[in-house]
């Protein structure tokens, strides 16, 4: 069961986007998010920083992520 609520995930994305963190601190925040979404670290980082989506849309995209079954 996830530890962070949807709203807490949104707040983490907003915090990440402020860019007030060292690289290590950003990695810790991303890891916190990653443990509560089915999305891997690289995708969390990409969605949070490299899209024009709102924080809410980023969280929706991360929660909707489905890994490709090989």
C-alpha cells in the first residue's frame, strides 16, 4: 500500500520543480516518489522535469504507468 497520498505526490513533484535541491537531495525526493508509483526512477525524473504537464498531470501519468511485458 502506498505511503504517500496523491496530494503528497503532487507536492513532491512541485518541490522537485523548484530546483532548490542538491543532486543528492533531488534523488532522495525522486526515490520517495518512485516507491509509491509503478513508474521507474528515470521516468519519474523525466516526467517531473522534462514535460509541460502540471504536477497533477505528472502524478496521474506516473500512477497510470504500465511496464511493458516481454
